[in-house]
């Protein structure tokens, strides 16, 4: 199946950590917006940690949250794999974000029917893409077919990134490197690389200072099978 172009983007420390330091969010999301991706793709845990403390208590669901928002059709969809219903009762907070056209949830055949009913009652688009977990190759192809997506930007942690890289589903890696050293105790961006990753030499296509000592670096991943490393 054909799939859209997939870019993996994250902000990291100089020693490759994704936590334990203050991310320059204006620069981070400025790069995200500059890609003009049709789909903004994030894991359920990453999405959950993005909900500000106290937001659920101060922003309970209203009747408006049971309908699709009316927003600029040029905005990107936010797509979140959530086969275990991690975001049940919290999605309305994310849906209100004005820079998202709407949220699409990816599920599997084993996802709790009660969670799917919760989603459909609130008029979320739901795509079933896998038996027990989400099959990302199928998911990306479906996003191209259903939404006409040409470019997907993945903004997530080491687990999802490691899965996608290991399965050869990433075309470009974009890292905003911050001038800090975090040290041990926090996960590295490639600490969960599945199967050892692409295994081929990447092509550096951008190395650009972005202010405050940060450096934006972009690598292309050559297409084709991973080499046999014996």
C-alpha cells in the first residue's frame, strides 16, 4: 500500500534526552507548523501529558464537545492511536485546541466496544487498523486514502518513534537540539529503537541555528530495505 511521507519530529537535549529540560515550545511548534503536514500524529501517552493539570476539572464536557468543531479545512487533523482507551473522558480538552481541525482516533479489533461507543457518541472519526495493536503501515495508508494526506508529522516519544523507525515507516528525522546536558535517568530519543533502526547512513539535509543556542537538524532516511548486519 502507498502511504504519505512521514516525518518524525522532536525536541531533545544535547545528549539526546526528551525529558528533564525546558523545551522551547515556540520554536518546537514553529517547526511543526512550517512542515504544513496534513496529519499531526502523536501517541496517546504523549497526548495525555500535554493536557495541563487541572484542565479536566476546570473544563468539563459541554454539549458542544459532542459535535465536530467548525474550523478551517486547511488545518491538520490530529491523529492518536488509543487502542486501550487511555484518553477516555479527556479528549474534549484536546479537541478544543484551535489549531487542530479535529481529532481522529485509531483503534484495533480488541479495543473495548464501550470506548468506541464513547467516541462515536461524540462524533469522533474512528479508524480500525489492526488486530490487537495499531498496524501503523495500514494506518498511514488509510490516512492517505480517507483524508487525502500527503504528509504526516509524528511528534511523540521514544516508544512510538522507535516502532516506526524500526519498521521502516519514517522518511525524515527532524530534531530541535537544545544546548543542555540532562544526564542519566531520562529516556533518550532513540532508546526504544525497535530492531536496531534503519541501519543505513542518513543524509543530513539541514543544520540550522534557531536562536538561544538551539540547532535544528534534519536527516533523510534512504528508501529501501535495511542492510543485513550479520
